[in-house]
C-alpha cells in the first residue's frame, strides 16, 4: 500500500525531474546496478582492526551502516573505512538491497577523521607520513564511492557532522538534518585544508558561503544546515526511526531507474516533514545582512589580501550597522588565527575546485593532503589544540600570510595526482541536486530571464517545480528580500553588486514590515545587450552626431551607423541602423582571411582603420596587422562608400616575422604608439600557447619610428590569465580616468586588456596602469591584481566578457565588450554588451562581475536614473544619443 500511495503522489508531478548536471559517465544515469571494474582496489580489513567500530544491519530492503565510536564522536579511521568500502560493494551487487542508510551512535554523526592518530604517525618520519597519506587515499576512495553510488544512499546527519563526517554524507543524494545537527569544516584551525570533496561541494554552495565556511570554520546548526543546501531535508530527530522502518518497506521494480527510485524515496521522506522551527528563521551567515557582507568580502575577484582589506573596511565603515562591523572584526581576527599556509592553499583550492569534476576533486585533494602531511603546520595544529593539555596557541610556520609565497602555494598543487578510485563514475555537478532546496543561482536565472515577475509568482514557480517541498517558500522569500528590488507594479528586479565599503544605510519602513536596515549599492552593474547579432570585438566611435560600430566579420570590415546607441538593439531595422562593408579584400591576398578586431581612429585629420588579417594559404599563424586610410575626419567615416577607403598595407617598419593581432593606437606624452597582442618574437611559427602585449612608437599613422623595435610591456603571469596551457593577453585599449589630480593630470591612465581564452566562458578583462617613465619599459606598467570584469560560469550570464573598450561622454563612462548568452557558445554568439564603469584614484571599477543582463533601453536607463546608482540621467543623455523615434 505504501508504494502504491507514493506512486499515486508521483503521478501528479512531472514525469522526470530535470538534472542540473552534466554526467560524465552515462552509466551513472542508467540501471540501478553496475559492475565494478576488476581493476578496482581490493579493500579488506586488516589484522588488528577494531571489530565493532562500524555496525551493519539489514531490515527488508534497507541496509544500515552505524558508526560506532561514540566516545570519539564517531571520528573516522582506516579500520572503519576498510569495513564500509567492501560492504558497499557487496550491497551494490545485491538484488535485495534497495536503500543504504548511514547514521552515527550517540550525539555525533561523525566529528571528522582521527587526526590525532595521523599527527602522531607524522612525527615518526617518512614512514609515518606515508601511512597518513595512505589513510587519506582510503578515505577519499570511500567518499568517491559514496558520491557515485548507484543505489539510493541516505545520511542521517543527526548530530555533530564535521570533516570526515561531511565526506560520508554531503555527496549523497539524501542528507537529513535535525535539530541536533552541527556542521563545520574546521580543517584550517589545525593546519590542514577542507578535504573529503570540499573542493567540489563548497564552491557550488550559494554565493560565497562555501568560501566563508572554509576559511572561518563557522558552524551551522539545525535548520540552517538545510537552508544552506548542505542537507536536502529537515526532520525532527524523533522521526528518524520511523522513517528508517518505512524505507525498509519500499520495493522497486527491477526496471526502475535510479531517478525514479530517488523520486519515491524523496516523497517518502517528505511524508515525515512536520514543519520547520518557527523560532528559527534563516539566520546569518546563510541569510540577511551578514550574508550580503559574506558575498561582498569573499567575492571571487578578491585574493587573500583583498579579503582582509574588505573586512577592515567594513569594520571602519561609518554606519549604524553594528552587526556588520562586529561580524567583520570577528571574521578578520578568526582568519588571521588560522594557519597562514592553510588559508592561502584553501583559497586557491576553492577557486579552482569549482571547475573540477568529482573524480578529479578526490585525486587532487589526495595530492594536497599528501603535501600537508609533510608540512609542519598539521602536526603543530593538532598537537596544540587536540593533544597538549591544556591547549596552546599554535606556532605556525610561516607565522604570517605575508610570508607565504605563491611558490609555496603552488607546491601543494604541483604534480600528477595518482590516487586510484573505486570506480569510474564522474560528473561536473551533483546529478541529484534537484532533491534539495532551489539554489540561489536558479532563482537569479529565473528572475533575470523572465522579467516582470512578482515575488509571489517566483515563489509559486519554485514550489510547483518541487511539489511544494518544505522550506522552499522560506528560502525563496529570503533570497528575494536580500537580492531583489520591488517596482511600483510589484515586479522584482535582481539587484546589482553591493559596494559595501561605501555603504549608504537607510531605514525603510513599510506597512507590512518592521523597520529594517537596507544596504544600498552605489554602483549599478546592469549589463545591456547592444545587438541581437554576433558582433565580436566591438569598437564604437562618435562622429558628426552619429554613432558608428565596427566588429570582427572575418571576410570584410563592416561599419554600422545609428543615431543612438540603443538603435543597435534593433539592428535588423534598416531605418534605424545603416550597414555596409567599408572594406572587402581581394581574394587570395595575404590579408583576405580572418579579418579580426578592426578599429576606427581619427588621426591627423583623417580616419584610419587598424585590423589583423591572415593569408588563406597559411591560416592563423600568418596573422599580421594592416592599415586602411579613409576620408577626412571632418566628415562621416563612411564617406561615399568603400571607394573612399584605401588599403595601405602593413605598418611600415614593424617586424613582419612576428604574429600580431588586435592593434590599437594612442598618444602618450606627445608620442603616438601602436599597442598590440603578439606571440613572443622568435617563437615557433605554430606556437599558439602564449600571447603578450607589445608597444611600438609610430612617426605617423602608418609608419614606425625609424629604428624602433617593439617592446614587450606585459605577459601572462596570473592564474586568471590562463586557460589550460594557453596563456593570453590581447585586445589592448588605452583608457584614461576623467578625474584629474592636483596637477590637472588624469588620476589614472593605462591599458584595458583581455586575457584567458576568448573561446571559453573564462575570457575576462583586466588593466595595466601606466605609472610613469619610459612607456617602452615593462617597469612603467603595473598589472591589476585581479580581473576588472569576468563572468560566473555557474550564474545566469552573459559569459566570457572581453575585447572591450571605454566610452566617455558627459561625465559617464561605460565599457563596451562582447560576451555570449550561454556557457558553451564558444566563438559563436559573441554579442556587443555595455556596462557602467566608475572611477577612483585606483582606477576603473565594474564590480568584478558581469551584471544582470537586459535588452531593454528603459530598464538600463531606469537603473542609471535610480537613487541606487551614482549615475544620473542628465549625465547619461549625451552618451545615449537622441530618441529612436522615427521622423
């Protein structure tokens, strides 16, 4: 009867739940049973293993694992892992085992690994360190086995769940929290790093909550473990025995897929949900003002020093938000108490882990763990806090973050992972993520893409999508309250990034809510899509009351003309946008293929176009820079058509043996320069692994200064400038702050450039500041410590912002760049976009991330004119141009 009632309930729901993951091993989505490779490691108990530290039980279709070291808070050791692994293998092949349940005896589920024993082993020298490394290999094999298990696996995380206990539970499709649950990842307190797959699950948590938990070891308790997404369900602990008994009664057809079995179990668990604690709303750091501060401080663009600086700024902010000030002080002090090596390694680990698959995660973590077993901080941390009585303050080595070099951090990641896992299962995101509450990124994507939705409509959408799952309404309402603004018509709009250092706190009171502190952003990062067509490498100029756009078209150089920048939104309407090629090369010439990144410049009273092109017989390796001479700049750059443009040829005096693209010109200290991206001079003709930035002085728009040799002024050195083995700097553009210093000189000037691979969503923009001296010297340029603008591959898009330029008019600065609609678009669908820029003495700032996308002129202008933005309509009008109203 139970199965029938569950099936009837499922009949009212969608036939299949959407998978949020790309499954790398198709077998993971198939039959509920799979054969294990004969090459898998054979794990067996060893002589001397404690006999009863894990108990196993069978009740009809349920197989139960009980961790049984209550005096040690069920801390995991090798003896326990050697019992669990073969039993899971046995059950996976059994036709009688339907569901696996894991739980802990006493007040803990599992408080972590037995690190005391590991630290003691490490003190025995190389042999002891190897034993510790072997333990972590065994633990990660077990964790991966659970993460890719082909039968439903349910974790009762009823009590303390930390470290190793997280590895036994968090990768499972079902994680049930109770009022007793206490979650934490405390590894950095003992000179270690968050492991057991934390590289995978922490970066995939909402916002920057995962990074915060990793660096601070903050505890989450009770229902907030559920709201944070660590648990998929929340039940009262008294319901667990009845649930276990009910699960044992479930029967599945042999033909049932894993997906259908998960649906039935999910509905069964929901039957035991008796409500959420009314006196425990979504609390910090999962929600509210503190959560907004978490996302700001730990934003992906921030390195370790930036995080500390951001916390110091919040401590000193002149506002009455005492909660944020005290949180910032406490958080900063906490992070600085951690092992400096652990903190910096953890930061790198989580930044990179968001791109790792689940199998790659455990292999790489084993490499990192092995390095820590050789590092003094692990023994010192465990000894100080867990072995010595009374506890002592650890003496870390190095003692401060400033003493930990990038090379030190690199050492934990260098090398080839060699851990052999129990199976071949792999994926890039949890295939069972739909069993938990909706993620914040899903809410953002729905609100941003749909538009015009009320809060009730958004809540209803997600409640209908998961069958009214307990907690859905509460979480969606908290997200909307924190992340959206409500218009006069009741529709919600996703908020821009908060610039919390410049908080403008106000108290807003409504008839339906108590007085609450509201954090106002001082920058609006709305991203306007300028064109509906593919317009990569966009370049825009204003001339004679018109706006002109050119871009990469490969076989020609196009030029679009309009009266307003918003006209390009209607680029298919010939009444608003005039189009036509300015230049079509003669076929089979060395410049007739792959015409890239044309730029239009007004020099010496005439229009000039700089572009890169290739020989069709040689392909990409033959790319060189070329120049077109156009009509007088007192008139339209269109002139009377292509006949007004003359092909000049390569820049005279430029080394034609060097591969070169993305040429731009600018004047600095009275000298005209050509900046471009090139392969290192003398590199092999097919070596496409590195592009650097070069500078060449010009005596005229078409000729280099006699005897001048191009100088390399920058090359890729930062991890964010790389994609795999490819390291790229390209698309340089001269940018100047509109703000003047006391000497009436620009506060900041330099180059905007793009980096990483343009065909990936990791393409981004950064800056090189000119700090004075000879521009041909590399010491005259200072690279930004982090990107100016990038995209979140797990967010709503757009993706891969790059090849940008700045436009300044009437006090307003905007960046024009291209980006794609979808993560996997590659070189296709790169549309021109526009996002605001603000300046201070440190240079341009764009919030670090591509903002909420819109194609609406009204939406973009409304953001410019709102009280929540530094931009006012009067400043924006000269840039935006006249109305699109037709005569």
